[in-house]
């Protein structure tokens, strides 16, 4: 199971920088980076609530579920592209 956090999409729609989101939500740039890069193992509901409030969106606008098969395929495709670009 993979939950994908699509903060980039909402930031682009709201024309907001990562720095502004970090300041308005009250979390560090490092933690925003962890969320953006898919490295987060968990997210507090209070943090999700604050992000949704600032971005004026619903949790479903940020969170996406992908099955393990889809996630493995996407990682494999990215790795293939990375090696093919060399």
C-alpha cells in the first residue's frame, strides 16, 4: 500500500511557494520536503488539517492511494528513465 502526498499539485494551483506554506502551516521546510518527496511514514491529522486550511482544499486533494503494484511500476519506470537518460 502506498499513500502519495501531492502537495506540489496544490501549491501550483494556489500559486504558493513551499516557503510560504511552511511559514503559514508552522512546520519546517525539512518536513515539507519529506512530505513532498514521499519519504514521510506518517502525517499528524493536525498537520494535514493545517495544510488543508492554508491551501483551502480537502484531504483527498492532497492524498492519493496507489496499490503496491502501481507504486512498484512507477518506481521501476522512474529508475528506467533515470538510467536511460544517462
